[in-house]
């Protein structure tokens, strides 16, 4: 239980750092509005950081709920490393790890055969709802990806991480939705409550 608390706190603290949200990854710490004077996309990476923080915290709750605490701790550790050196490669590594952990989680949910106690049931509810919120944030960022990518390309090398994220965002959304669908299906089968938004987003 203590490990769970510490890992969740680590994830929350990681993605609550103001400097991380405001600094352009890979540009020596300059803010987005400093890049060629273009600030119309100044909130793109901060929004990604926020959504990813919510997504990873949600996944950690789901993992703990079904007894996969080691996977949750592993993901939290990698997220912390990414915050210290958030290059395209580090973002790619973190999101690939998230996808691999998600596959483990989905496989366990599909296998079923688990009966969750009240505490884990609440974690599962919170995890589903947080994951739905993260997906909403990702989708809001995806409304004009073509325009966003064009602007980021124009900013050159300084915006390389933002451009990488913009290109990869549809994949991140699809992966998160697959995890959400499996979690909602398990919750329905086990009478675990969750928000209406999560059910609608999962198509269930």
C-alpha cells in the first residue's frame, strides 16, 4: 500500500512541475513563445504533458487494482526519467512502455477470474474515469493536427519534440481507447461503477 501511494505521488508530482509544462522540450529551456515569435501553439506540449500525466496516473490505478503493482512502479520510474530529458526518444520510450504495460493490463482484464475488494474497486473506478479524461484531452489536441504539424515544422529544430508528438498522437489515442474499452467491459461484468463519459467513449 505504501509503494502504491509513493508511486502515485511520484506520477502526480512529475506532471505538476510548472517548468516542465512551460519549457519546450529539446530547445535549451526556451518557452514556446520564444520560438520564432510564434505563440499560437504555445500550449501544445503543456497540454500533452497534462494529458500524459493523467493517462499514466489512470493506468497506475488500474494496475494496482488488479494486482500489477510492479508494472505501475516501473512505468512511474520511466515517466520520471522522461521528465529530466524529454527528447523525442524519451517520449517514444515512455509511450512504448505505456503501450506494453497496457497490453499486460488488457490481457489480465480479458482473462477475468478476479474479484476486487472495495479499495481496489474504487481504484478501478477512479482509473477508468481518469483515463477517459486523458483521452478527451488528447482528442482536443487532435482537432487540427495538420495545422499544428505545419506550424511546428516551420519552427525548425527547436520544436522537434512537439512535432514528434503531433505525428504520434493518433496512435496514443488509439492505444488509450483500447485500454479504456477493456477496462469498461471488465467493470460492467463485475458491477464496478464508472462515469457516463467513460462508457460513451468506450462505446459500451
